[in-house]
């Protein structure tokens, strides 16, 4: 692509807790989750184009660059919603593992919405961007804000949570992967769903007490309901969690619907020792990183020289 006008990081996320409450009447699953941005990131480069075409290139040749990529879909959704006649040339430098449960594609889409709103001089509201984001995917709205948030419903209804002190993490991506739709299909057992969908929805709208949602207080509060099915589908992923715990992680958890697993370490020295120990496992990719507060997320989005997020009220609840 031609010289970009600006580059932006596209951060990954972890789910500090992920509770599957049941299957909704519309076929989707009702969840309650705490999402947290982390410093592991892709990089997106943007340049304007006088024609309406959206051109995407990627450092990973296995990733599609057509309408099947959320970056392209996000750009076209923004074009159509605001009647934009300009186009864009975009390059994606990929680092976040694909099908890792880390929200890489969703993050790419959200950053594209923000970046192209700036590039095309769109006067957008956060409510409008949230609507577009929710149509692209359940995790996309979260990446319009970053930091830490409680997600309910299908995950698109968000409530900001207070940031915690930075946590040292290791994210480990095994060779085995599990597609998100496959993970959700595995949850469709009687033990994890109920025909009484009304009661499930009532539970999800229950307590909003922040003390119920703080997974950093005690290690045993970390929970991901996907673990009970993902580890059966791909035992290697369960082996990653065990390896992190044996390497000194204070706690470890499947990231989203997998296949990556993250471990929490008391300090960087413990984190480094674990890297050296786990590195012996053939084929596993290891990503040292830390949790990323909302303030640091906003600052990172200003690296292009403009306040992409500060004009929005990020402290208010958002929903789709």
C-alpha cells in the first residue's frame, strides 16, 4: 500500500470470567462475562483513497482480505451508514493468534470504525458506532472503549468496571484450535441449557453489584464455562492450562471460547521464569503481556495524533 496516513494498535482481550447462562429463544447464548483488554496487539495502517474501494492487505497470507474479513465489513458498514464516497487502503500486521478467543478480528473491526470515522471526517456518535459494531459481532462494541467491562446478554450490553492494577500475563496459543461456532455447539447439551428461557434472561439481568464481578480478588473466582467442553474437544488446550499452573501462574483460564489460555503471574520475574519453562513445549506460541487500563487504551488510540475516543463518554453504560 502507499505510505499510510497513520497506524493504530488493535489490542486483544481476555475474559476474566465467562458464564453461559443458557440458550436464548433467538438461538444465541445468554452470557455474563468480564472482559479486559491486554497489551498484545495487531497493528492497522490506514491511507485514504479517492475511489470508494476498500483495499485490505495482511501480513498473514492465510487471513482473507475480502468481504469475509471484519475490517472490510466494518469499513463498508461505515460507508453505507454515512453515505461516504471515499475509500481506504488498509494494511493489517497480524500478531494476535487467530481462533484464540482473544477477539483479534473484533478488535480490528472496532479500530477500523474509529480510524475511518477520523479519516473520512465522519461526525459519529458512540451510540451509532455501537450499533454498527454490534451488527459486526458481539465482541466488537467492547473494543470501542477498552479497559474492563461487564458484558451481558449476547455480550454487547456493556457496563464499565473500575480498572485494576496491571497484571502480568502469559498468553499461550497451542497448535490445536477450536472455532467459536464449534465451541457454542458443544454447549448445546441439556446440562447447560434450559427450556425456561425467561428465567435465564431474568438471571442475566440480576445483580449489577461490582463486587460480584471482580475476578482479580480471589483466584478461585476465575471461571470460564467453555473449559468443560473445550478441554474435551481438544485435550492439548487443557494441557496448556496445566503447564501454566505448573510454571508458577497464580491462576490460569481459557481465553474466551479458546483456544488460547492465559496465566496470571505475581511479577515479571515469575513471568519470565514461566516463559523459559513453557518454551520447551514444541509448537506453542507464548505472548508475555499485561492488562491494559481504559486510560492507556484511550492514549494508545491517540497515537495517530487525534483524540479518537476522548470526545465520547466512555464512562457511561453502552448497549446495542
